C-alpha cells in the first residue's frame, strides 16, 4: 500500500515536471527573443527593396525607421525590430526630402573672386558688391562690354545670373558734340542734327566749316563721344580716319 502511494506521488511529480517543461518551452522563445541589429535590418530592407539606405533609426516601440532612396523617390520604411517584417512603406514628399538634404549639406556662399571668375566672359569688370537683404542676398556687378555697361545680379551661392540690365549712360549734349567735332577737324561748327536709330547707338551729325572754305560732316557717338565718320564736301565715301 505504501509502495503504491510512492508510485502515485512519483508519477504525479513526473507529469507536473513534463507540463512545466512544455510550458517553459512554449513561453520561453518570445521572452528571450532578441531584436535584430541595425545591420540585419538594413540588409533585410535591401533584399526587399533594391536601393540605398539614407538613415536608420530605432524607436522605443521596437521598430526601425529606415529612410531609403529607391528609383521612384525617397521612402520611409517601418520594420519590426524582432522579426524584420515591414509594417508600413511611405513615400516622402519632395519638400521634406529637400529640407533634409539642405540640413545635411548647407550651401556655402561664393567669394567675390569666385564670382569674378564666373562672369569673366561677360565683359571687363568695373564694380562688384555683395548686397545683404533681410530675406536674401545677392551679388551686384557692373561690367563693360563693347563700350556698353551692363549690371548683373548674381546668386551668391551658385553664381548664376539672375538679372542682366543695360546701364543707360547719359547722352552728351549738342554743345559737347559740336566741341568734339570742331576739335577733331579744326574748324567751326555750323549746324547739328541728332539721330537715335533703333539698330545702333544715338549719334550727332555736326557740320563743321574749315578755314579753307571746305565743309565736313562729323558723326559723334552720343554715348562714347567717339568720332565715328567724317564726310567731306563732295566726297562720295566716308573718310573714317580724317585729319588729326
């Protein structure tokens, strides 16, 4: 009788032990499972979506946030930190991506020498200044090309020309044109006409009488004061050199 009780007790203990072992095996894996490493998560993401990893961040909720550049844009992938399952896949907006890029690589403002090099083909530089404004800034440069002054407005970061404006020089007066013509041919101004054609710069035609009774018509550039042509009385062609 006593031996029977011992066998029953031993059997009960054995059954309880088996149940306890099975229960431990059932519950132990979830309790002991470890989170995937960042390298493992990144590799899983690359296996699923061919692209380039930009940034990977692990959240407190056992989740990885992976920012990834794919062929169709930048995507944010939410992945389970335990098993690597994708919870969500969302494309980021262009504005957000541009903002992120700007934060990572802030633009550097170009120096005056760098701006000079970029506009060297625009003409001879006469003046350059950095104009600082409340919301933005720009470079303002004045160049001389073919005896014409041009004002350039340039992006201070890229050197791109934002605006280009011809500087309107003041036209010389009639008396100045007469004085130039008289000095050039050594005579006395008699009559003057002003012309402003659409296809060239304005000019004066000054009729000058010389002491030997010859007459000359002198063309004077209205901006540069340059003597363009001299036509002598009864000449069929222009004498572009003229007497000095």
